[in-house]
C-alpha cells in the first residue's frame, strides 16, 4: 500500500476546496475527501494485517524513502507500524466527524474547511513519518491552522487563547527541535535524522539523558504534560466545535505519539532514567486534573480539564515502561481521541440550541433532545470508564500494565491514578444530572433534537467507542506487537544504565 | 453435559430486550414494549431453570460432589501471558442457585410492571433498562473471571443508576441516582485495586486459578502472598480486604450503606428487583465466590463478620424509627444482608464449620423471595394510597385482602416464624454463629427480635388501625399485579423446605442442615415477643409509641436521623474534599501554574517593549552604543591585563 496516498488525498481535497465556489460545494468536497480517507484508513488496516499475516516482520512496513537533503541526512521517509495505523484510523474518524458537525458553519466556510483539511494533512504526515525532520515539519503543519481556527472562528477570549496555544505549542516544538539536533550531533559517526537508522545506533547514554527530557517535555506539552497543560482549557474552550474536536482528538495525540515514537523508542536509556519523573507528573495530572475538573462550570472547560486528566493516563502508561502499559497508553490515545471528540461535538450541539455552555443554566434536556442527551450519556460513561466502552479497556490495560512494576513507588502511582475514577464519576454525573436530567426550563421547551449530519457524526464516533469497548481484541493485537518491539529495545539497553 | 448455547441465551435474551427496546422501543414498540420484554425474560427464566435443574439433578454432581463446570471461554482482552480477561461462564452451586433467583425475580417484576407502569409514556425505556440490568446481573453471577465480574459489576451499577433516576425530572431522584453510583464507585475503587493485588499474586484473573493459587496454603503463591508485606499486612489480606470494600459498597454495608435508602426514589418494582433481591446481594455473592481466598486471611474474615453484624443491628435500629414504608424496607434489606455477610465471615472451610457459607446462601435465596414480595406489595399499597408514608395508611386489610395476606406471609417469613422461609435460613445462620462466635450470635439474636418488631410495626400501621382517608381507588390492581404477589407468597412459604445443604455447599459435598428444636425456641420466642410489642404499640391508635419515643429520648432522635451518617458524609465530601482539595486544585491551576505561563508571556512582551527602542534605526544612537561598548570593553580588557 502506498502511504503517500494518505498525504495526497488531503492535499487534493484542499486544492478542490480552494477551487470550488459555493459553501455547499465546499462541504461536499470536504466530506468526500474525508470519506475517501476514512475508507483508505480501513484499507490500510486491512493491508497492514495482511502484510503481517504474510510474515512481514519489519518494524515499519510499507516504507518509502526519497532523498531530500542527503548532505544533512534528511530523507522523505515514511512507513507505519501498528501504533501508527491505530492513530491514522483515529484521525480518519475524527476528521470525518469534524466535517459533519461543521455542516452549518457559515462564516468563511471555504477557509474553515481548508484549515481543517490542512490540519488533518499535518496529522497524517506526522504519523507516517520515519524521518525526524519530516516529522517535525508535519508537526508544525498541524500547529499553525489551530491558531487561525481559534482566532477567527472561536468564541470567548479567543485571541488570548489562540496566542497562548500557539506560543506554548511552539515552545514544545522548539524543545523537540533542540532535542532532535542533540541526537543528530550526538548520535555518532553517521549523522542522520532518520528514525530507523537512529534506532539502530547506540546513542551514548549521556546524550540520551540530555535529549530525552527535551524531547519528552516538548512532545509532552502537546499532550498536556503537567505543568505545561494550561493551554488546554483556554484553547479548547475558545475553539469552534470541530476545532476542539481536532485539538483534543488529534493534536494532543501527536504529543503522545511523539513521546513514544521518538523520545522513548530512540532514547531508551533516557526513558529509563526519567521514567519515574514522568510517572510523578502523570499521576499529578491525572488526579489534580480530575479535581480541577470538578470545579468547572462551563461544559467545554470541564471536558478540557478532564482531557488533562485522561491524557495523564497516556503519560503514565509510557512512564511505566512495561509492554502492557505502553499498549494501554496507545489504546488510551485512541479511546480518548474518539471519546473527547464526541464530547466536544455534543457540547457544540447543546450550545447551538441552548446558547449556553454553563452547566447550571441547562436542565432536563432529555425530554426535548433524547438523541443528543443519550449520546452525552454514552460519552460521559465512557469518560468515567464504564465497561463496554473504550475508556474502560484503555484504563484497565494501563492499570494492569503499571501494576506489573513491583515496588511501592509504582503501586502508589497506580493507586493515586485509580482514585481519579471516583472523581471522574462525580463530575461526569454532576454534569449529566444537571444537563440531561432534572426539570426542563421553560425557554428550552421548543428546542429540537439533532439534525442528520449531527446524528451521522455522533453515530460514527459512538461506533468507534463501542468497537473498542466491546471487542478490544482487534486494537490490542494491532498495537501490542509494536509495543513489544519497543520494549525489546528498552530491555536490550538496560545494561550499564542506572 | 450442559448446552453452552442455551446457557449463553439466558444472558443474551435480556440483552436482546435492551437493544431492541433501547434502539426502536419508542418508535415501534411503545405499546408492546412490556409484553416483548416479559416474553423474552420468560424465555430466559425457563432456560435458566432448566439449566439449574439439569445442573443440580443431572450432570452437576459427580461422585457426590457438585463440580465447577467451566462452559465457555473467550479471550476478550489479553494483557500479557496469563493475565487476560477471558469472558467465560462457570456453573457451580452458587451460580446455578442465582440462575434460579435472578431471572425469576426479574420475571415477576416484569409482569408486575405491566400493570404498575401502565400508561407510562417511557415504558419502552423502562423495560430496556430492566433488560440491561438482568443481562448484567446474570453476567455477574456466571462470571468465570474476576475482571469479567468487575465488568458486569459496573454494568449493574449503571443500570441501577438509570433506574433510580428513571423519573429524571424529579431532582430528588437524580440526586439519589448520582449518590448510589458515586458511593458504589468509591467502593469499586477498592475492588479494582484488590483485583490488581490478587491477580498479580496469582498471575491470573481467572477465578479458578486465583482460588487454586491463593486459596490453598500449600501453594507457593499463597505462601508468598500471605507473608507480611505492606504496613505489616500481607498482600493477600490487602487484596481480599479491598475486594470486600467493593462488596460492602454494593451490598450497602456500614459505612457505605448511605445510598440504599435514597435509592428508593426509583420505581417500586425496581426497588424490589435491584435494591432488595438481586443487585444488593452481589457483594455477598462476591465474598462467597472468593471464599477460599478470604478464608486464608482470618483477620479479613473477622472484618467481614463484624461489618455484617454491625450493619445488621445498625439498620434494624434505624428501621424501627422510619415512617416511609420503602425506607423501612430498605433498612431491613441492609439488615438482612448483614446476616448473610456475617454468616460468611464466621464460616469455616471444612465440614460442619462451613455451615455459615451454606446458611448465607440459603438466606440469600429465601430473602430474595420474601423481600421482593414485600416490595411488590408495598408498590401495590403505594399505588392504592398514593403515598409512601405510613401515616397515610391504616386499616388497609379491609380494602386489600390479597395484598394483606401476602404481606403478612412475608412479614412472618422475615421475622423468622416457622414454617415460613426465613425461619429456616435464619436458624441456620444463628446456629452457625452460635458455634463460631458468641458476640455475633447475641447481636444477631437481638437483631432478629428487632426485625420482628419493626416489620410488624409496619404491618400493623398499614393494615390495622383506622382508615386515614376515603381511598376512592381502584382496588388491588389487576391480575398482572396479583399474580407475582401470589407466586412470591407461595415461594416465601415453601422455599424454606428446600434441603439447601444438599445442593449449595462450599466444597460441593452434602452438608445436612439439621433443625434443632431446642435451639430454635429462643429466637422464635424473641420474634413472637417482637410481634407482640408491635401489636401492643401499633395495632390500635394510642399514645404508647409517642411515650416510648420520648422515653428513648436522644437515642430515638439519633436513630430517626439515621445516626447522622449522611451528614457526616456531606461534611467530609463538601467541606473537606471539595473545599480543601478540589477548590485549591482549581485555584492553583488558574493562578499559579497558568499564572506562571501568563507571567512569562507578559514579561516577554514587557521586556521587548523595553528593549525595542534599542533598534530605533537612528545611526547616531547606534554610534553611541558602539562607542560606549568599545569603551566598556577597553576598560574590561585593561582591567583584566593587570
């Protein structure tokens, strides 16, 4: 399978959006592009499984490499493993749903969809890159559109939020860049940005210990690493609905993926040295994020803070450095991506109708919006880790994997993180109990339920949540061979490093 | 050998009801939802009874021992070698017994609801939730894997949430639903960590493996797990204690009981099914399921025993003071579950010492029948007088003769009067307690007397006394309401005669339950005394109850206020957790963490404001900087030279 298609289709879609005239045409083109990409991502899954079943045991398959700046060791090199495939499917789901929920955007429709597609292009490119320079390039492609999406189509303190988000993510990018250069110059004889080549080299331990914190913190900012998480609430809350969905569903996952693929995979000794720090920060983010969520009155702020808590699980799983925990971290990325996108979509639908996002101003909406509130129930229950939905699978995998580490420190971190499931239940039920249940205020009596495009988006994401929650085997068997290879690398380098 | 498909169907039929009615109930089956659900549950009940019959009488018993028969296993999620969640089904005496109870009570509730919820526009939703609950409960009792059990454990929790909050426009119902979910979730935190502890000691989530590895003192895993580890307590003790925390939450044991009385906000048939007969005994079931592992830690078994006994007497005292008929029944449920729990706690493993185990399961069985009956009868009464409060009831035996009859049977059963069902199971529990632990025995004896008293207080206040209003109502409800009452009434009379020790024992062998007439005299006399006192106080309106309450003084007040446990919880959650943890967390995030971000942003802007004048584009200014720079450098170099 030709991975370049994954970049080409968004590019063609973007071009077509640019060429067509009416908003309706723009929507249809964007939808068609997203749909093709959606089908393609499943084609990729099938092809990947076939290739693996056929005995292809390379770490990355479907590789293609074109020279770009040979003198600097930069090439346009792409390829995927199970983790990347999972992230690509996640992206395809969210892009599709994002296009659908934005159906009624009237302000500068063309530019809006153009930016959405551009953002997805950055994400797809990021997930298939096997060259650090290319990876960095796509990371930046995925940042810039966010600034515009929030600044132009946002609400509330949008300029502040957009600026804060862009600056903090740029800081992350800068750290990543420095870390990458450190690896480049410190890696030994063959100076290269190639991920596959670097993974085969023995990078000196001192270099690893300097570069790992830079890379991990850099990517960590994207995935709301405590204490660099404060762009999340403001950014998500000011963004338009599809923007929030992309931010929480895709952008935050770029960070987690980067941490795993670049920082941990290339610098296993660094990961071992800093694993405990990561665990502490993750546990703080999980519990402290959950407590901070309890206080939020605005639905979007609530979901944004809860994302900090949930993404903490990703970092916890990575910090634990056991195969099961790493698998859980990837599952949590996929699960949280779908779930939070759906949550933001539902909040958007509620806001469009009630013109408020304040939890206290809503009430009893189940009577007038049975569909929307049912989806809200499902999302909320997924967030609090109800079995049968994706959150449970991911969190339990992380807990089980983390518990494999003996020692009170790790056990304490798991217990602290487990506590969040109670706090999560509190804030989720409070929100659901107020928004969907209780008496219906008079001014909401004439509101209508979801339109077809909203239903389509919700059903799509709900299907994703259920597909993982009810039958997690497919995701587990996709991801765990890849995490096993990462673990082999980590275990191989354990000698000589404390 | 059992037919796996049939056993799977038992659980899948209620699931089918949930999916069918959940997706299309409103559009396609708004009129027929109840009938569809009832038919599906009826089919499930017949299959379940057929399976239980086959298990107990055809293939379950090999050479005098009831076997654990694993039926089916599907690797649902595999974490690492050994550690995987295998969805499976296991048939053994307790799961087969639950197959008799759960679908039957569910069926009774379905039939009863056909009349009780007639005209409810959200009927389809109601039956969908009931289907979800029945599915989850069946999945729970059939689970072969502890993580699978946790899976269904959470699902019964959420269906309980949905059903308590069924009247979602009532703020009190929403609050009760949230409370039930959150309190049990807190308990489940313990359960989850307990699972992690136990499974990592046994390197499996499978019940059979866990019990085989940890339940046998000869096993290396058990020996290392019972060695003291954290805070002087062994890993195994921590594990089972934490698992018990989950069980105590679900079964409304002290101090995690606070959700159960509030859960009575749900429709009354739901209370009968979930909050009386089935879900609340899940904690007892869990302890029974892992009993061999629990028995490796005598300290935790003591904890189980004293928690159970304490809850039994505590709830019985409160029940004497409540005026809402459903709340009295709720506290009585808690009290009776306390009996089951301490019976497990005092039980031994071998021979006659294992009587407590069988007695506990026996009581679970009989209690399901008479407590479901009490709740359904209470539903009829509430339906008739349109109030939950005893003060609005009186002399109802004239108006509801059938309900009166079955209610009396259920009261006699719970009070432990022979030959009704509760007598036999309670005698077995008391006998076990008498042999194992005298403190608990006397507590239980006292509680039995109290039970008779408060149940007959309820009985006399409702059915005797004076008519409170002209109940211009519609009789006792149709056949759909009376049939379940009558069937459960028969069960409450007959269930005690089942030779339970022949079927449900810890090791699968026969453990005959003897009736010691001499031993039974005291409890029965005490129960009769309780009834007599209740009759003296409440049969006719008089001033004695008020005088008694005044005589009891502040103790009465404390009991009537449920010993202020709710207030204590409110204090801890609102004042301590919310104000001292959540609020500071949010404040720190906004002001300190984000403050630093904003500060660094603002100071960068400020700094650039300050220094932007330096790049003014004026050549003269640059020349000045240049000169000053040269001079400074010159001075520095000259100074350094020296």
